[in-house]
C-alpha cells in the first residue's frame, strides 16, 4: 500500500514538473514570433521644441502585409517602401488616429526600408520580405 502511494505521488509530481516546461516553451515561441512581427522605427526630423506626442507603429507578417498605426496626428501620412530593386509610395489621411494596411505580396524577396513621413517628421525602419510558398 505504501509503495503504491509512493509511485502515485511520484507520477503526479513528475507530470506537474514536465507540464510546466511545455507551457513555458510555448510562451517563449509566441514571444519570439511577436518580436519578429514588429518593425522598429527610429524618428528623424521635427523640432527640438516640446514633445509632439505622435506615435507611429508598424508591424508585418513578412509575406503579404504591412500594418501602420498613427496616433495623435492630423494630416496626410506618406509611406515609402524602398529596396529589392524597387520602390513604392502610398499615402493615407489621418484624423487624430489612423490605421492602414499595405499589401506587400507583389514585392520581391528582399530587405526593405520603410519610411513614414508626417509633415516634417520621418519615421524609418527595416523589414524582411520572405517568399510566399505555394
């Protein structure tokens, strides 16, 4: 009876121990994937007087789309994508908050520079376009 209880407790403890590793590894993979989706943008231009508060974020799946989000800005946002022996330019209007998805499915496989221009401020970053496997 004591031996059976000991084996049952050992089985329960080992199950709990190994399941914790499985959950943490799935969380790590998700975190790595989330980091790959974000495009790091650096800001250039603008004035040194005061903080504008404009926030620009860009994400991509690397295959078909680039999503751009602009907050605290009113005006026209110009997006330039340069690289891979090609370039493209898009624009969209922002009224305090704007969101645009740009199709990159037709671009070649390469490393691209994305430039988002808001009046006199320029946000620039890079992303990698991977091939779409069919």
